[in-house]
C-alpha cells in the first residue's frame, strides 16, 4: 500500500511585530519604550535612522542598536532591511491561483489580444482611411454589441463630424438613415449570437450602395462577404472553454480597436476638432479634474 507523506510547511520568518510580542515579558524600561514606539511606527523604520529613532523615543542611539540585537538582528540596519523586505512582501502583487475563475477569465482575454496582435495592421489602416474619407459614418450594433457601437461612435465623433449612432429599433425609424448613400460608410458591430436587426439594417444599407465595414468575430458572419472592410476580432473562449456559453459579449477587444482607430483618425485628420471640444468643455466647466 502506497504511503502518502503529508506536505511539510516551511517555517515563516518572524516579522518585527512577532519579535516584539515575543519579547514583551523580558524588556527593560528603555526597551519597552522603544517597543511601544515601534509597534505604532514600524512602517516608518526604513526611512528613520537610529539617531532619529533615539531622539523620537528619548533614548541613546546605542540603546537602539542594543534593542535591535535583543530582538535577534545583527544591528539596526539589519532590522531596517527586514522591515523593507516585509513591506515589499505585503505590497507585492500576488498572482491568482491557476484554478481561479478570475485567472481563467483574464487568460482568455490575453489569448484573444495576442491572437489579434498577430494580424496585419493593414486592415485597421484601411478602415481608418475609410472612416476619414466617408461623407457620413453610421455606426450600429444591437444587444450585446450595442455598447461597442456606442463607444466607437463616441470616440470617432470627437475626431470627425457626421458620425451617427444607430441603436435600438432603428428599422422602425428609417428617417435616421434615409439620406445614406454610396459616399457614406456603415460600421456594424456584431458577434455571435448575431442580432437579426443588425443583419437586416446592414442589408438595407448595402441595397443603397453604402459600403459596409463589419467588426465581428468570424469571417463567415452575416454579410462578411459583402463587407468592403472586414475586421475580425477573436472572441475570448469562443472554442467553448469560456464557460459562459456565448451568453455574454466580451467588449475588451472591440473597445480597444475603436480607440486605436480613433488614434489613427487623429493621424489622418488632425486633432483640431478634438482640441476644440476640449476647449469648450473647459469653458463650460463640464468636467472635473
């Protein structure tokens, strides 16, 4: 029969506060004054010299050195190094356990970003040029993709005029897009599960000769073949490992791509509109610092 040996926990190095608590019963009057002070101000020790500490407590600097040795340190500098190490350990970021829900979620997001980083930048450059040259830009997205469309329209409208957001029951309000024509551009955000309203609206625009830029998660998404510009952003966990079964639409990649396109628009069109808006916001005291 196999014998399982229990894991042995390595002893942890005692902290300064541990040593102070352990030495309380044997301290002299002077040492007790030092101990009481260190209990309250131990985090300040890396920046406090022995002379400064002695002055704050009202003892001789030699008493500080002897007290550090009483606690088991080689001297006061050794005590300071130990406190610095403890502070670093307390404030250092601790990695999430590999089996945690959060770790799995962030890893899927990282994998998706790494996948898109392997794509050529030319697709983004082509879309940015089309965004800059279009007479009007219409932006749409439904259900889970609506937030991505709203964010993109907000960013792009800060750089260029005539950016129109089409969300909600847009098919019931054709007056919002009746003027659209071949000189314009429709940017549609859609990921699985694809919203029928987005597909239908894209079809109406294509029928009017409006070029379609599709931001999606698959090259076989509805209207992908008809799109003048196709930006494929992989969905985290789309292989089924995500656990959400496609019920939640991750927006980190679409939002990041929209911000990058806004930056590229500034490179193409300049920042005059952006700066003018900032000036107005400042004059109207709309935002706080």
